[in-house]
C-alpha cells in the first residue's frame, strides 16, 4: 500500500517497483549515518508481470475504494538480456531471503526485549531476601544464554566498538547478500546461494533456544518471583 498527501490539489505518487521491506522503519528520524551506512529498508524488485492498482481513501479508520482496479504491466528492460527464467529465479531467491531476514530481525528484537526483562528480574531478585541462590543462578544463566544468542544473531557490539576481530554474525550474512543484490536484477551468484544455505543452519538452533527461553524459562522464573513476593516486574 502506498500513502500520499491528503491536502487539496493534484498529487502524484510513484511506486519504486519494489515489494515491502522485511521490517518497518524505526519510530525515529533516520540520522545521517543511517542513511549512508544503514539498511535502506527497501524490498526487492518485483517480478515482471501484470499488476493492478486501486485508489482508496481512509477516513476515521474506514477504507473506501474510490476507483475500480486499473491494470498495468511491469516489463524488464529489453536491453538487460534477462530472460523470464532469470527473473523468476531471482524473485524466488528474493522471497526466501526476505523471509529469512524477517525471522532473524524479529528474533533479534525478541531477544533484546527478553534481555531487558531478565535484567529487571535480576534487580527484583536482589531485592528479595527469600529468593534462593539456585534461582539467582538460573536467572544469570538465562541472561548469558540470551547474550550468546544476540551475539550470534547480530555480532558482538563490544568487540565491534573496539574494532576487534569477531565471527560473522548470522544477520550480517543475509544482509550482505541483500546489499550486494539490492541494485541488480540478475540471478544470485553461487556465493549468494551458499551463504544463504549457511545462515538457516546457524539460525535454527538459536531460534529454538530463544523460543525455549521466552516461552518456558523466563515465564517460569517470573512465576517464582510472584510466589516469593518479589517487587513487580513488567512483562514484555
């Protein structure tokens, strides 16, 4: 969906022929460094074919169509040398890459939120004399686990801030592929295919561990805090 100005007058909106990005932009203005080096948050180019557009208005949350669907065609530049098979192969790769980037980005966000919750739980435990040492140990082990998941997903920011060498993060693998393909229309290279195959293999165990931590381990600790009468801890 494309949105445009609602003031009086004639307005034009241009579609960049891209599918939606894998995540929403942040709720803050993008800074100069974000614009230069950050993820531009654009989706892949769509596949050539026929598309339809409809003009609608939204007033008070109610969407009303203002026109019947109008068809138009997106075609590849005839001088590009791209075949229909090339375009199809590229789109299929882009679709699975976008899905993987979405899952990884969502996991990073969930792990970050869970880490904040665990830090709050640690403070609540320190203020609860009745909390047994075993519970303290469980919480700190969970915090280390979440830290390890975040390092694997997005890299070690402490080492990065000191320009120290660090393993390639899972998100870096897929984001590099996206960055190299962002302005092209051809098929992915063999290297791109290989990097894509590596990323899910690394990501799968981390996602499973994250789900265990968020759905099972952390709620169990929070229930124990309630039983002990610990200070209130907001849940995500």
